[in-house]
C-alpha cells in the first residue's frame, strides 16, 4: 500500500512516525541518546516513517539527536533473533562449565 502511495497507508505511517518521534524526544531528554536504530516493523517501514519521525524529533527535541544518527537496521525482523542467539553464544564462551552443567541437568 505504501509503495502504491495509498493515502490511508501514508497517513498511518506518518502518524506512527510522529508518535515515535515524540517518544524518542522524551527519551532523549531523559537520557544521553547518541543514536537510534530502527528495527523490526519500524525497519520495514524505514523509508516511509523516517521523514515524519525526524520532523517530530526536531519539533519536540531540537538538536538532541542528529538525523544522521537515526538509522534503519538491514536485519529487519531478524535482529531480535540474532541478538538472542548472540547472547547465548556469549554466555557459553564466558562460562562453558556452567553451560555444560545446565545442559546435563535439563
């Protein structure tokens, strides 16, 4: 629908970008956020959601997050799974004996 430039879809994504920008503006006022990476559903919508998100950030938190520090993950929905797998691998490398003991008890 977005690729076909359907007005309802464009409005929905514009509104979502505006709301996400408000949320990021609030978070950036509370914490020192240097960069934002959009993943999952937001990554899929990246090219359409980015303009309204940046507009919202500039309106509600001017200068707190540079536009070049807002990126879209190329992993889309896979990022979460890869992160979880990476965490398991790190825990095995850090404590291999604990992993072996846990796997024997299971």
